[in-house]
């Protein structure tokens, strides 16, 4: 059964690692729904959050292939319930909406959003939350002159106290997820 | 004044061009053979190489594809990384097939490509290609160097990555300005990369579970692949099967890891493998897969493959576990270490009845297929009888390099091998044109051994320009063309599965004898059986390269055969 999975990947901050990771999806015809890359808590380690809808079996194989890349330090995959995550969305509205009697203020309050800026001819609303929430606001605003809409990729944290740094210590480096996937996911 | 001069000399001796640093670093890695082809963007490297001709033998091939296949043959025969030089743009793109081949067959290579000067990157400069981008999916690791000072460390990492863990090809793309500019030379071999863990630690619990399954098995069965050769575990494999009495079958890349005449060697797996090894995989209760990856040519229909058996998978690459066949007991680690640990834990045993089943299957296969192939009753010469003659006359001591197609399957089925690293073929990628250059490389890697290139008339014409390399280097390669005037394997499929509609498979061939003569290679063409035996003698005993062309049955087929996508139990003997 296909499910929403978030892959969290830690890699060296080198040219080309992103392409190495994305070709693993391309080769298997898997569409990446969103991807964000940033520095992690360690200055010289980069962190990827990749969102895909796939079966767990395929995702396990993909994660092993990602781990296999020389410059990838570690990779995990999580179902939604095992992570804390957010996305940010920006909505640019024409001021005509207000002139036409739409109460943007009420919509913003109901949706726990905020007004980022008000210019002479447009207003920008910002909403942080899960995709369903930013999408719901989109549906509400769309009929009233939505000029521009953008949603970020997912940023996610693991729902545990584990620190990535712990895995960088030499002996721990030997226990990578692909080995764990073999041992833990199947035998616990 | 004197001190100042001394000081200056000292700095000079440590300050070298990027190109010189590259050559010095290659020498420190023990490289003495390089296959390559020069061009604009790699000229400074070739210029630096000029001063080191006494230490590095550069073999000028006739095409970059020839260079990389030669490096593959060298690596497979010698067990160390093959090194390739090529220029930017077309030089580098011509390496792609070889990289893909080396990637899928786990062959260690370090390929150095020249690149346009760094200010020109991304400008569509002359002979500029995004080589790092293009080669990414077909390299274990690749990297672009734009500064001379990075060269020694990048090269050290390249060798470490190429040869450690599951080996593979590495490509290092060096911009022309990095080759020219000066750097302080210092070389430290790479011993680890923090993000890379080449050999998983052995899990004793898994070894115990594996040993228990093996000790209680009624019909255990070993399938082994190239992992045995790559981890130098030939002795351990032999000891393991001898202690446990388990019959062992091989993938074509595993061929020669276990002597052909070993009583527990039951033969070849897969589409054109032996009858018993395929059929009886459905009866084994415990399958021990060692350093192999369950290629679809081995498994046939995956959903029906060895589904009754408990599977123990000895594998160095965690991504291979459960990729195709679920392992009940995955034993991660280097095959040599894992087998050594298993040998300690398994009980001495014998399985005479089970082994007899393989022998019975062989008898049947011999009567229905092998006898006619090795001793044909018709006038037409068969591929099998040529291979048999060569094996008999060389006592299984030669290196046999094959191309792809019918002759490859026949050679793998019937050639006898007594030594490891004796079978070199393009397995996973199935690259026609691999054989001739790979055989040249194999001879440079194993100069004391007889190297025989077995090629079809189709594959020969894909890289026959490498006869020029033979001509120039005088390397001794025996070339056997098994000429059926068809792309035989495709024709066989057309006959069996496409109503004999022979679309684009007939070859109207040139005169290979004349071609050989042009390259100064002695040759003979055999069309009748009466002339074959002597011709094979001349072929094997000739000093230097020799081309033997044998006209074989035009529409002969390779059997047994598991039809594509069918379960292995549906293996056909005719």
C-alpha cells in the first residue's frame, strides 16, 4: 500500500550529492513530492527532507540505495506519525478582494495564518502547517483573486531524542540504517 | 647564498604541476599500466607521463571504449583497479558503456578524464561535456577537480573507493587549469571516508542462525557469484562446501572461483545454465547465496524462484539484501570473513542422495544436449566442440574472455577452469564489443597466462579497431571468432519466440582474414571439421597473437533455455 513517507538524509556538503540522490528516484520512476536541503545541526553536514508517496517495500530499497552513495552519512525513512513536520505557504491576494467585501482578516484568523505584508495593491498572507491546512486556506482564498501561491517543501524532525551527531562517532558509523533495516525492521 | 639556493631547490622539488602530481600519485598507488587515449583537455597529463615511461606503461587503444574495456579485463585478471585516461567531451562520453559495465559487474576502475579549464565550465566550450553529471548513475563515486592541490587527495580517495567494499568504477574529472597549475605535492593513501562504510561488521547471531539452518538442512544448495572472487574467498568456499557436502552452482561471474572438476561443482545457473542447477533450485530446502545478487537471468520468474527454501544470503552490500529475493538470514560482511565464521560453526556432513539428483539431471542433459554440442553428429561445426577442444588442449589453465551472446553462453557452459579469475565476461550489462579489448587488458594483467578471446562475428565488429592496439603493443591475444553469420542469440529468440521473423539479425560479413592481415595478425579460417584440430593447435601454440575463425552452424541454438520471464523449472532441453 502506498503511503506518505519522509526520508531524512544526512550527507556531506559536496557538489553533486543532490543529483546522486535524485537519480535514484528517477531511475525507478518515483516522483519526489517535495525536497528541501539545508545545513543540519552540524555545520559541515547537510540534511535532506524528501517526501514521496510509495510502498514501504520500495522505499526501504530506495533508502538502502541512498545510503550506498559514498557521500551519504545516513538515511532514514519515516511515516508521518513518526516525525514532526511543517510546511510554509505564501498567498498573494489582490486588494480588490477586500474592496469586494471579503474579510481577509477573518479568514486569516480562522486559519491561524498571518498577514506578512500589506502593499498598495496586494496583500501577502503566510501560513505554516501541514499540507492539508495550507491547502484548505488555498481553497478558501482561490475564489477571491489569489495572485500567487507558493508552498515550501516539508521540513521534518525525528520524533525522538536521538541526535544525528551520535552516529558520527566512529564505532556508531558502522551501524548504518541499511544494516539496521536488515536486522531491526524485519526481526523485531 | 648557498642556503638560499638549497632552500629554493627544496621548494622546487615539492612543488610540481597538477599533472605531475597526478602521475606521482598513481605511481604511489602502485599503478604501472594505464589504458588511454589523449586529446586536448588531457594533454598536460600526457606530457607529464612522458617523463615516467620507464615506470608506467601507457597502452594507446584505438577508441576510449577499448581503453575502458581493456582496463576492466586488466582489473578482472589481476584483481586490482584498472586505470584509464581519456580526454574531455567525446573522449569521456566514450567511457560510459564501460563504466556502466564495470558498475553492474563490480569491477574496480579509476578513470581520469581531462576537462576544459575551469573558467570555461558551463560555457559550451570546445569538447566540454558535463561528464560528472553524465557518469553519475554509472559510477560508484565521481568527482571534479578544479585545483591542482586537490589532485593527490582526490586520487587517493578514488583508489580507496574503487577497490574497497563492493568494488566499482570511479571517475575523476580534472580541469585543464588544475593540470597545469602548481601545487605542493604530498601523498597520503586514503584509509577511510567518514561517510562510507565498505565492509559491514559480521553479526554473530546471523552466523549462528545460518549455521543452524545449514546443519539441519536436508537438501542445502550453494549459489555463488563473483563476490567469492572479489573477496579472495575461493579457498573458504571450497572448504565450506567440502565440510558440509553441499552442491554448489555458479553465476557466470562466479565461474572459475571453484575448479570445474570439483565433485561438488554442479554447474551453471540461469537462462542457459545447466539443467539440474535450475530445476533442483525448486527442491532445495536451504539456499546459501554467496556474493551473488539474484540477477533476473539467474532467477527467471522471481515470484516462483526458490520460494520453498530458507534463504541465507552472504553479501557485502546491504542494498542487495532483499532487493530481489527475501533473505531469511542475511549475513552481511566480506564473503571470506563470513565463510570463515560459518566453517567454524557448521557440522561435517554429506548429502549423497541430493548430490545424485544433480548427477542424474546432468546425465539427462548430457544425452539430450551436451553430447550433440560437444561431439556433433552433423557436418556443421558446433561452438561447443571448439570450446571443448581448447579446454582439452589447455587443460583448463587459460583465461577465457568472452563477448556477449550464444558463444558466451557456450563458452561459460563448456570451458573448464582450474584457476580463479580465469573467466572474464560482460555479465550484468551484456556489452557486445567487450571481449577483444578486455582480452588485451587481461593479457597485460596476467602476462604469464594464455589469454583466449572468444567472440562472435557480431561482437568482433563492434570493437575490432583494437586489433590496432594488438599490432602496436604486440600483446599476445588468441582471438577465436565463432562465426555463424548471424547475431545468433537474437536470431535464436526470433526463431523460438517471434515466428522465425529474422529481423535485422543476418550479418553479411567482410573477410576477417583480410582484416587480420592488415593488422599483421596471422590467421586461419576453418570451415570443415577435418581441419579443426590442427587449426586449434596452431592457434594455441603460435607465438604472438593469432586469429582463428571457425564457421559454425548458422542456425544452431543454445540449450537448455529458461524462456524469458518463465520460472526456472520450465527449463527446456530442446
